């Protein structure tokens, strides 16, 4: 009995049409990247129509595999298959590639186009995000279904990524791939499109290493599929399918399938050329491509009804079969695990657990504690009530205070015996890989059921900025913990003292930059960050101890609103008075502002102190609240150990800014604060001069 072919004649026709659609869409748009969507059309078709467990009618189905197009410039590769499989895209959407308001932007965007799991474009970021998704699947298994063998839980899924030569050259991909190998992520499968072409020409001009050897050294299984072998190019889907089967069978290592292709094949004169990478082919070349594919060269955007009915029909049938099996297993799990089912329902609804507020630690005013330490104590207190919260540090856990007390490490079984922890642990050891850490956090959060945080020194937020930006662009709730937040780092010197970083991070739209002024504000900040599950946040924390000024109640209400009155102005008798001066401070400088207020009050100048842990949240408040906190008739003075940028808009022309607009130095923190003017005496003097200018 003859086995049925992997792909039918109608499937091969659909692949040919996919190639032509890619050429047509770029031609109409006048810009884009046709080469890879043409040469890999069959790869994407095979994934969506034969290999991945997905449901086009329910793109967010819990049981689905994840797909990441790390080479986001090849967006048509995914859009065309989403259209063929029935995710809601139509030919008209392909006609609108890269146009205003279309569902087919130049690079895939999460939350914009159904079926797109993550925003991609910056090369390598997609692969790093896929590593996070693969890690999340294992943690979800352990959190909800720990008794099931690995690979047999309803929460297990594969993550597929398509990467290119550019991804291979980016450092973030190397960082993430190294960690994926260490973590033995057998559910991660990457297809590497090895076509030897970059925008500037042959990749040999800049990239001569052996990626296979590198990934084997990382601990990956590497499988070779060479469509160029034998002298005649042949798109061997059977060989690719066999490699995918082998990748799924390998459970102890991630897999890289090195697929050797010819870009833009079978375009007649531009196949294998850099000219096909990032520009339209031209009408004559498109016509030649269609002739080579056996299609009508005069017809653009051709997609016969019989082909569309075939692809959508078989995708729906495969999804229905997968759903029947998964739904039955899910129902059995739900009946056997009522507590797990209740937790899953809460997680999918994006709700916080009961008891979160009560679990938060608190401190009495007058106590002294670094906000990094308060953050660590808060995490440990939240651990029992919030199992979905997990994370770690880029090899700085002891300094960042990112380890929840008593929680085990997230490690593969092979490392658990010698290092403790296990595959379902909660403490992630990212290694010194800040950029990958940021992208992995995004991937974990995008996977859907857990919330992850990652810590490093604030000055190294520069290394992870692209991932932070993507989190903000996607509106996903990744949590970045940045400690050692100012010249308070002290003796480590200017290389480790963030100066411009607060302003630079605040410049990212949609990112909440939260710099609490004491321990109670830190606990309140964690609570508010967790409430905002669709908003990324950076917690900016001190190395040095800070005096607690806010009561737990005042911090809880004030932090939620971004800025609040910490200490009110008073008249000579000590009664509340309208402020002549308002000192606005963040982080460690709140104590400096409180000290300055005492001096100014003694001088007969009623002074209010406003703690402003998050300017983004303050900007969300209604005008009446903002005006009540920062009255227009008072002189405003900002106090923050960072550059002045951004504060002039808040203090106005009549106000003053106490800032540091140069790099620091190596010295004890107290000496640096004194040298650079972050003392009560200097702030009081600056404020006094500003008030006199206003009066004159």
C-alpha cells in the first residue's frame, strides 16, 4: 500500500501561489522584502498546514503551539499563511501591505494582526522572545500540572521560530540561544534560513563562522536540510518534515534546523541575489517568477477559490482534530485539579489573587532600608499568594534582591542535582545576558499565564533597551528591576552610576518608570505594577538605605497616583498652610527634599514635599488632582540625581531643577551627594533663590 504524499498537488499549487502573492504585494506597496517570503513560502505553508498545533478560528487557544517570525522583515511569509489558513486576513489585506490602517504592517505586530504572537523586526529579538515562550511553557506545566510527565501536560506546547543570517549575527540571539541550551528547552525548534545573502551582498563579507558548530556548542541539536545539494535546487519538504519530526522527538535539547536555501527562488534573474532582499522585484521579474511557477503572469493577487477552500478546509479539519484530543485531556485535568482550574481561570482573566494587599510588607516611618532590599522582601511576601510571579537576575541576584525566599531555581533536571532546583523552579538565572533577559521576559509574558521580572544594575538598562522598547510597543506587562539607581552606587564610579538613564527610559512611550522613595513606596509600587498587567514597568531602586517617610496607607494611595503630597507646608504655628514652595523628588532624593523643607520652614517659607515615584502614572490623573498636588501659584523645585531633561516642563520657567548633568566619580556615596549638591542645605538655597526671583 502506497503512503499518501506529505503534500498534494493542490498543496504545491498553494505554495506557488504564496510565492506569487509575496511578489505582488511588495510590487504594489512599492517597498518591502520579497526574497525570503518567496523562497520560504513552502516552509511556512508546511508549518501552518501540517506541523503546528494551531486553531485559526481561535488564535489565542490555550493549547496552541507558538510561532515566531524572528526575521520580521519577511512579514508576508506569515501574513500569506494566516490568510490561507483562515485567521481573518484576506487577499485585500495583502494588497494593503505597509499601508495606513492595514492589518499587514511592514513588520508583524502583536495585538494588531490575529495570529501574530509577538512583534518582531529587530533581528534576533524574535528568537530570544521564543526562548522565553519555551521557558514559560515549562513553568506553566509545573505551576498547574506538575504531576504530568514532561511533554504530556495540556500546558506543554512547542515554540517554532524562523530565523535568518541577520538573527544569527545579533548578540541577543547568541545570548538567548546559549541560555536555551543550558536550560535544555526541548520544546524550542528554530528553522535557520541559511541563504548566504545580506543586504550588502554575500554573507561571507562579515559572517564566516560555522553556526552549526556554535549551536552544537550551546547544547542544541542541529539538523541539516540542504535544498541546494546535488547541483539542482529542490524544495524537499519531506526532508524538512523529517527534520521537524526529529526535533519534536528530542526533548532534552532545543533544535536548530539549518535549511540551506536560495533567496527568491525561482525568480529568473534575482534568485540568490541581494537585490531581491529588500526591494520590489520589478514587473518583468515578477512575470518571470509567475511563469516559472506555472501561473498566469498577467494576473496579480491570484488566489483561486478552490485553493483557498482547500487550505482553509484542511487547516480547520486539523484544528478540529487537535482540539478534540486536547479538549478531552483538558477536561480530565480540570476535573482532577479543581484548585488548578480555579487558578487558571483567574490567570486567564488577568485578575490578581485575593490577599495580595494583605501580603504586602510594611515599615514604620523612621526605619531605614534600601529600596532594593524592600523590593526583595516584597517579592518574598508575594510568593505564596501569587504563584504566577517568577523571575531572577542577570547574575546579580544578591545585589538586585530578586530571589524569593525559599523558592527553588528554574533549572533542567541535569543541573538540579548539583545546583538545586528543578525544571519547574521559580528563580531564573539569566546569566550575564541583559538584552536576552529583556526579550525572554517579553516571551514569558506573551505566552500568557505568568508574569516575569528580571533584574540588573540600572546603568545596564542600556543593554536591554531594545527589549524594553518592544515591551512598551506591544503593551505587555514585563517587569524590569533596576537597582543601584544613581551616584549612590558610590565607589564603583561613573561607569556604574546612571546619570541620563531616567530621562532616557521616560522617553519610551508606554513604559512606567517607577522610582520609589522608601520601603513602603516600594511595596506599593510592586502592587500597582502587578495591577497593570498590560503595561511594562521599570522599578528603579536604591543601593543605599533610605529613611521611611510615608506610612503604608499614604504610600499605597500616593504611589497609585504617581505623585502625592508627602509632607504638607505649614505656617509659623505648625498648622497646614498654602505652600510658597513645592519640592518634587523621586527615590533617594525624597529624603533630601524633606531635609530642605525643614530649613525652608525655619526660614518662614511654607514648603510642601511631593514624592513623585512615577511621572507616567501622575500624568494619567485628572487635571484637578494634578493641580492640587502642584499648585500653579507655588514655586516648584525638582530634586533628582539624574539629568535635568524632562523636569523643566514640570517646574516651569519660574521653578528650579536640582540635577546632575555630568558623569559621576569614584567616591563614597555620601561624599558624591555632597559634592554634587544633593543636600538639604543646597536644595533649600536653590529653592530660596527661585522664590526670590519669583517675588522680584
